[in-house]
C-alpha cells in the first residue's frame, strides 16, 4: 500500500518518550519498574 501522507516528518515523534520524561523527573525506576521519586517510602 502506498503512503497517503507525503510530509517527510509524518513518522517523527512530536512528543518526548514517556519513559525518558519519567526518568528525568523521578530518576531510575525501582526493581518493580515503578518510578517513585526520591524520598518516597
């Protein structure tokens, strides 16, 4: 099937990756993969 949208930027992401944003805000996830942030119990 041919491409419908001829815009060359159609496949580029428009928003940052969610995991990247979470890592920047809260640091690395815990062993369960949950982003808890510093100081959470």
